[in-house]
C-alpha cells in the first residue's frame, strides 16, 4: 500500500505519467514567466502557485499600491476642495471699495414747501428686496456709504428711493406712492434730525437709469419729483456708488 501511495503522489505532482511537473513544484516556477506544466496558465495565474510566497507577496504589494493610490487621490481631492472653498470664500468676503469721489460729487437740489432749498451731494445704492434702493443724503463725512450705514447719526436730509425690479440701462421709472410694480419708484424725503418726512405723489415724478454696473456706479438722469408735502426736485442727474454693506429693511 505504501508503494501505491507513493506512485499516486508522484503522478499528482507531475501531472501524470510522463508529463511535466506542476507549476510551483520547483523553486522559481511562479515568477519565471514560463508555463512550466503546459496548461496555458503562467506563474501566479496557475492554481499550482496559489500557495507560493512569491504570489502572496505580489498580491500584498498590489493591495498596498492600491491603498496608497486611493489615499493619495482622496488627499488630493480633499486638498483641492479645501483650496477651492477657501478661494470662493475669500472672493465672496472681499468688500467692494467705494470711492467717495465718484458718489460724493453730486449737487441735487430739492425745494422745500416752506421755502429754502437743500442739497443732496452723496448717493449710494444697494440691492433690496425685489429691486434696488438709492440713498441720497447730505454727506457729513465725505463718505456717503459710511454715512448711509448710520442713518440715526445723520442730522440732515436724506432721500430714500426704491426702484421696483432690477434695472437695466435705458429703463425709465415713474414715481408712485408705495410702488409695487416693475417700472415704478417710491421716494421718501426725510429729515433725520426732526423726523419730518414727505412721500412721492403718484405719477408726479420719474427717473431714467442711464447705466448700471453691478459692483460699481449707477448713473441716473431725469430725476424729478413732487412730494405730498410740497417738496420739488427739478430734472437732474446723479451718480450713485454701490454700497453692498448697506442692508435695508
């Protein structure tokens, strides 16, 4: 029986009587690039090399390389996303610099009902609700945006003009009390010292948007109105600077 077992073992290892030794029997079989047992399978692809340390090492290296590549890609993506987010946040947080010389060189006069005239020399604008607000005031500091940010600190007059809809160059607006429709503009003239205020009379006034830069200058012409208290402004032009820090309610 021992002789029979030995013969069977020899046959299994060699692939049969007179055949070549199975892949992996001889040292180096699994890494020599040869089909040693002529079964069409080379090296670690042959089942005979399944237990070979050479093949186990190759798989381990492959797994390590795959993990390394995956970690590298993940880190790269994370860094890229972080940089992109940081750049976006930085761009968003940059304040628009308002040049007082551009929006503080106006001379818009308003005749008051009781007599006398006031001059609005500083104008700024900002997006508000479903349109834009244009603030004209007697600039105390020479920086209309800064003054507009602190209405309560102003002792003079200001004109709060609200244009319904987002204007484009060439749009003409009509003054309406409590304006609600596109192409209408609502105006309140108010004395910050006394609290006295006058409001637009329906249809008695207008303005035309000559040009608007989303982050810069708003140019207006034909700005005229009659208010319910009797204040009047003749047809005039003005330039207003963007003041994105200004938030109106």
